[in-house]
């Protein structure tokens, strides 16, 4: 996927909305693609000028031709980061010593901010504050993950800049994508999957940012197992800084989107997705989580019998019709697809064992009543395992139906129906499956 095209109406609308909150003034005359001047230098941009701007194709991106009062600066970024370090327990933990704290704050304060980029961050802060704060959190976590005895201040600053700017392209897309859990159409989904490329293209206009940063921004939704986007990279094909951003995206989203029991949710998500992230960085995050210290949460409705649910999931995985990959009556493409799914089913069983919920491990819990913390943890594990089982069933259908004859063998039809029923039953109770951050 290489599509970086955007509809200018979304960003232009946001610019005019910003103009209603604080003065936004043209820094130079604005011309259309025919060379006709449509706006003089020094004109204040507001909602009343939206239609005039949208009636023309501009010769320059609008962010290159406007500015606002009190534009986001390094000192403002530092102040926002200091607030995050004070208010969020995990962030306070990772910056407990003054040396680390100052390194993180200095990295944000001193990173390069060309005027058009500072304006876009200002727009995010005023018009889409949740996106702005997510970017601050990303900068802090990415910089922290980069820390090490042989790491230079330049590398820390590079990680902070990549984290801060990774989603700058979202400002130029349909704002409905910023609405949590919204239903989106095909065009909006295309925008979602292309936003790393849009961000990269916007940052690339400014020569202050090195190629390593551009590559990492492009990779911030890629996973080691190849299940990410936009390029489905895997393993060593993902750069070290790209791996930092990928994990930082999960950490910041999980810790801020659902504040209640967020560290427990993140702990479960990390342990159930070790195959997606850098192992050393993942362990470092886990070591700084304190899920048992979180206050009890009403947001986690306890599952009646999470042990039984986990046993049902394991049984479904163990009953995957593995013989499909060996059937000589199937063509090579279909056998290969079934072999891939079989390995993923086996991988999910191994993951469940690694987090301590294989059948033999669950049997050791005995018949005693579970305490609230363990009950919550097992319920979250069951929901995440169900989410991955559902993804496995969907992939099975896609791989089988690539061929003209989409009729399933009886064993596969039975397995898919069993999985559908189980997942529906589990997802009918809270908490909702964790899933992935967009």
C-alpha cells in the first residue's frame, strides 16, 4: 500500500475551527493552482473562509501559509510532559529518578519544530486534544524505551520526536477516525491503514528529521509476526526504532484509553502478544507495571467461570482439523493456507501455556473461590484469547475462500460453527475484548 492522498477538506476544516478559538493568520499570500491570489498575507482565517479555501486547489499546503498565536513550543511540550509524569502512575514510575526524568523532558523540549509542524501540533492541541496528549505520551514512552548505558542524547531525542509526530497524518484524515469504537466505512478504513504513510510524507517535507525517524513512523503499526500494516513487515525487516514505536503505541493507548484497571489490561495484552513485540522491551514494560496495586474496578464485570471458558478455548484450539494441511485432494495453495492457520492455532495454545492458563495449570487452581484480582485477570485472558480465536476463524475463512470452491469440509464447518458460538457466548459478557489500538 502506497496511498498517501488525503482530502484537504478535513484539515482545512480543522484550521478554520482553530481560527474560532485563537487567531490564525496567513503568513504569506495564498494562491490557487492557476496562480490566482485568493487570500492576502495577514488575513485572519476563520470558519467564514472555509468555503473560499475549499473552492480552490492551493499551490502550497495550507499549514505552510498560516500561523497561530501561542504556537506549541519546546517549553510548552515540556510542561505537558511534566504533567503526564505527575498524573499517570506508570509514567511516574518510569521517571522516578531525576536523571531519567530530566533526560525525557529535555528530549521533548529540544526537538526540532519547523513552523508548519508547530502549527499542526497547535491545531491538534486545540481541536483534537486527545490526539495531542496521546502524542505526548508516545514521545515519553518511546524516549524511555530507548534509554540505555550506550545510548546518546541524540538517539533519545530522535525517539521522542518520532513518538510525538507519528500520528501527525491523522489530522489530515476524516475526524471520525478519532472517535473511539466508531463504525467506519471502506474509505475511512483505507485512510486508517494508510495514516502511517501520510504521517511520513508530511514529516519528510522538513529536512530536520532524519531517515531513521521517517522509517520508524512508517512502521509504527507493524508487528514482528507480520500481522501489522501498512506493509505487513516482519522480524528484522522492522527497524529498531519502528519496534519502539509499535510497542509504545500499545502501552500509551492501553494506559490512557480505559483508565480503570489499565495496568492489568496492558499486562494481559502484552503477555498474550509476545510474538508481536520486541522481547526485551516488552519485559521492561512488564517489570514496571503494578496491576495488583490498582484499586478494584467496577468496569471489570467478573466472568462467572473464566476457568471453564479458558478450557473451552483450549479444547477448540486442540480440535483444529490439522489433517486439512495434508489432504492430497486439496490444491497446494489451500493446503499451505491451512498449514499456516494450524501453526497459528498451535502458537495460541503455546501462548496460553506461557501465561499460565493451559489445562494442567488451570487444574492447579483447585475448586476454591478465586479472589477478585485473579478472577479479573482470568476473565481478561479469556476475552483476549477469544478475540484471537475469532481472528483465527476469520483467517481460516479468508484463506479457504480464496479458491473458487468455497465449500468447507464437514470437519472444518463444524469447527468454525463451534468457534463462532463460543466467541459469541464469551463476548456477550463484559469486559470487552482488548483488541488492538488503531
